[in-house]
């Protein structure tokens, strides 16, 4: 493999980031090695742009990233030398918006829950303090998490959860399950965004290998789009059963969370004979 022949696409919470502290300290040595080798590291998360962009800057990354479970792709303006169909200039990035407006998602969730006699609590109805209590985020971090555009996280506190999900899906929406919350989204997914982004990379270099790293069910659409999917071990020592069943024999890390993420990246680089400059 040459430097241009590897692309790594990763979830954040529970993979690159510690699921409790949201720290990237354990994964940082592998991140720095990827940067030194000029290997693209693509962040792909349910987090908002307001959460991902500061992390992207803090890590010193220069590659595209995906937010809100595939709701939008953010690309540095001169990253690709060719025209990007459908992308618009926004916040000093080229952005492709794939998601449904969160105001529509909140309306549909509220109406459908009432019809199904289910009790839901979503980010649209939570205070910043509520989000802090449920996630362990700081107040500033929770405020950024609350600024949804294409994805509405929610909890079901009562009623027939499965009936609610069937009704939402019947209306053409998608319900995914992350580390802490269910997520209501429109006709988009991490997988759709990854597929579009990989097609752009193929225009530049058709011979790369893509690696996808995730730990939860909402990472499944991402993992089925890559050449080498990897499932990171969770804090309780298990691996997500939805992903494990859907991709039999999927590669798994032995270490947990960001330690497992680092383990996997270092394994791939060792196998490929990659040497930092």
C-alpha cells in the first residue's frame, strides 16, 4: 500500500472518544501517526457540526467529516480539485446537506408519539441541564449538542416503543440506536454519506482501501459501506449484537473504546508496513 491507498472512517463516542469522559487521550498517539503518514481520517458521528468542528480543529485534521448520522458532509473548500455536485459554501466549508430539517423531525415525533400513546423525551424538549445529566457533557458541550439540524435524539419513557418505531418508519423516517439515545432521522444515514464521500475519493484515487470503525447499531450503515469494517468493544466487555449479527465474522477489537480504536489502527499500520516520516 502507498500513502494514498488507505482511508479510515470512524465513529466518535465509544470508539475514538472515551464513552464516559469524551477524551481522545488514549487514541491520540494513533491519530498523530495517521497524520504523519498523510492517511485521511474521516470523522463520522451523530454529533452536531458545533460539536465535531471544534474536535476536528483540536486534532489538527484537514479531511472531510460527517455529522448527525449522515445529515451533512463537511469538506474543506479546496480538498478535492474537481467540482462537488450539490455542495454549497457554508461556514468556510463546502457542505452537502442530506438530512431532513430537525423541526420536521420534532413535529413528526411529537405527533406520532401522541397517536401511539407513547411518552418520549427528545432534545427538542430537554433543557441544557437535562442533556448534561443524561450525557455527562459539560454545559457548554451540551449546548452544542442541543443545536440539532438533521437528527433528533430521544428517549421513550413509557408506552409501546415498538408501535411508535413502526409508525415512524411507516411515515418514511428512520430510527437508529446510538450509545445513549434513539435517533429519529429522515432518508439519510451514515452509510449514505460515507458512500457519497468514498465515490469522491475514488475520482481522485480508485485503488484505496477503506476502513470503518464503530461500536453501536447506528454505525452499521457506515460499516457495510467499507472494505474493512471493525467493531470496537464496549465498556461492559461486549460487542454490539446488531452489528455482529448483520456482519458475520466482523473484525473486533479486544481492548475497549479508544484503547481498542488505537489497537486497531496500529494493527492496520503494522500489517501494511507503514512507517512514519
